[in-house]
């Protein structure tokens, strides 16, 4: 029997999504195949200190000096800045340790919502019209900027911070006065705010995985999301038990299902994603599909969408975790073979 690989499950972090990430990482640890993997719990505190297993919390470099020589793969269960945005991916790339999910280039790109939309448009994917507002534009007051945005996009609009996930820093804005406030308030969460045209329609999400056994990117069943505790798929609807109705496979016609799955695959490839991704899509009543955003580290909590879609495709939670780990190892091996060519 082959020796077990040591999997460091990295969770927590200093972002607003710390608690969600801990839930994701805990789920991953509980679903590692015991005959193949030895899991190590690594929690990055809100203060930036790393706790490895039962050891005391230490600064990152001290923790990594002890952890890195013993780990075979890093399973990144981080969400938000300093975890999902390419920083942690770059760290493990420099350490030469395989890690799950996309590399630092794709992670950084997909985390930035305005730049993601630029890629969508270049790839021929429809996405709602939008305006990006930078900090310097509102430092001395918003002036007539809200009115200018509304003249272009209409009302309501969707205001979003550009580098957070889990629906943190997202609001449907229904009037000019509130838009003025949001443009200032959301700057505390980053240097840019995306204001997007509101599209009324059904929301689905298109998860995909890079399947190591099939050596190809596979579209999983779509999930339709119907929020129950709020008007849209906000933080509470996402993470509260019973907060939303998530139907998988999505009850939409086959041709529309295929179209949305192709959007998920195209977004994954255009952004350069690896391992897994999940692209959110709005379907207007006339059948037009709009790509909204792509998540490179989907959640792994008990209510998360990627494990649900995998289960509908006949892939259990432990099998999904196993696939992602093996894809990470395979990707590093392929890169090393490529770099070793004469």
C-alpha cells in the first residue's frame, strides 16, 4: 500500500469570510479518505497567526518552517482576500508544494470582479453592464456620479465590493440617495466599487472541475438558487440552514442547461482556472444568460453548492476532495515534466 499523503487543510484567514472558511476547512478535513490521506488542520487567525494542529499559534514563517517539510499537498479552503486572491497560491507555488484550485494568476484575476467582467466580454460571454468607481473618485464627495451611473444603468443597481466573496459587501440599491451612501461605505472594504445593472431572472450556478482521471474539464449539474430568507442570495441565504432552496439539477430545459454549462466551462478556461470553479449566471425571462462572477474556491460547508452538484453527478464529498487533491498533484507533475523538456 502506498504511503498516505499529508494534506494541510488551510482555513480561516484575516478576511471577513474567516468563519465561513473555517467551516469549509472543517468539512474537508472530515471527508479526507483515511486510507489515502493524513489531514493536518491549519487555521490562520484573524490576527494573521497560524495554528497548526494543536500547536500554539505562531507567525506564518515560523509555522511554515515546521509545516512545509512534512506536507505533501495544501488544500486551500480559504475565502476572500489573502486566501482566494492569489497571495496564498503564490506562497505555495514558491515553496514548491502542490495546492488545490487555481494558480496565483487566475485566482487574482477572478477575485477582481471588474477585471473578471473584462475577461468575460473578451471571451464573448454576456455580462450585465457596469461602472467601476475608484476611491479617488469619491474622496471629496460623490458629486453627480450617482446620477450619471443611474442614467446609464437605471434602477435598481447592484453595488459590490470588488474583492470579497460570500456576498459580503453586496447590496441591491433602489434609489440615488442610497447609492451615494454605498459608494462611500463600500470603499472601507477595498479601493473600488462595482455598480452593475440589475438583471431580473432566475439564478443558477455552473460548477466545473478538472477531472484527473478523464484529463479534461467537466461541467457538473447546474443548481438553481431560490432565496427564502431574503430577496436575493445574500450571506444569510447562503449560509443559514434553510436560507435558500437549492435545486440540483436545476429544473430548466435541456438546451438552457447546456448553454449555462458551456458558460461555466468557457469562464473557467478564459480566466485560466484550475481544479474547480463555480460561475454564477442569471437567466432572464427571454432566455438570455448573463455571467455574473466566477468563484475559484467554492465553499465546502454542509450547505455549499459545489459538493451538492458533485453529489448529483454521483461524486461523493470524500471523492470530490480526493479528485481535487489528485488534480493538484497531477498539475504539478505535468508542470515539472514540461519544464524538464530539452
